[in-house]
C-alpha cells in the first residue's frame, strides 16, 4: 500500500503530517533540528515530493520521508556519540 502525505502544518512543538489515508502524524520538532531552529516562514516553505512520499524544504536543505516518519525515524544526519 502506498502511504502518502497530502498536507503539512506546524504548532509550537510539533509537525503534523496529514496522510492520504486519513491519518495524521504528530512529530516532535526536536527530532529535526533544522526545522526546530527554522522560522515559521522557513517551515512553511515546503514541498511535498515524490507523489507524497517525501517532504522537502529547499531553503533548509531538509528532506524527510513519510516512510521514515511512520517507522519512527528522526534526523538521520546527526553524528551519534558512539561514532566519535
């Protein structure tokens, strides 16, 4: 089954992704430091890409997959302390 994003909104602490199947995902902004640090205007400048498979912020260089959100993955670009 293809699960896709149809819209996106933010509140003070979360990103809300509305899916085509009727579900809404609430994701803590803390999972994505670039979005957490962004202004409301920067957060609003997103694109739904890949037919709804991804979320993209060109001005922030941020790309998030819907599949990753559904599996509970946050920012994968952060360096873990175990790797240092």
